C-alpha cells in the first residue's frame, strides 16, 4: 500500500527558507510523478511544482518566480521542495501528490506559516 508523508513545515520569518520532504513508501516511487500543491482555507488547492521521474525537468507555478526548487532522490523514495525568500502569502498547507498511473496518492499535508 502506497503511503505519502510530508514533513518540514513550520513557522519562518519573511525572507527565510524551509525545505519540505515527501516520503513515498509502498513501492513505485521512481516511476511516479511527484507534484507539490498548497492550499489556504477557503481557496482551491494551488499547483506549486512538479518534476519528471528523473528529476531533470521541473515546472513551477507562476507565483514561484525562482524562489522554490523541486528535487527528488529516487534512492531514498523522497522528493523535496526547497523554498527560499518566503513571503507571508506563501502561508498554506503544502501537499505532496504521487501519481503512479492509474493511481493518485496524497499526503496529509504540512503547514507552512510565514510571519514576522
């Protein structure tokens, strides 16, 4: 059974950095497409970043503007989201999605709060 677990969220000041991790257990990680989303209460879930299975090609949401970097370590079944120069408006619950056709698996999310 596939399980997705995010970690690394927390409270950070504006301009600070966080690195989120997404561990996918249960097999198939290297064949899955990992995508990060975020959501704030009352709003729809928003696309943040995704990368190809080998991690060589990445795509980002328009708001990222070179502040975030998605990566993955297939040997550790782990994907990462490095977030730099964080802004107050980046405050949200960040979710990791593993897409292993035809199945989609979501984690429970990790809270990121950017505040002074």
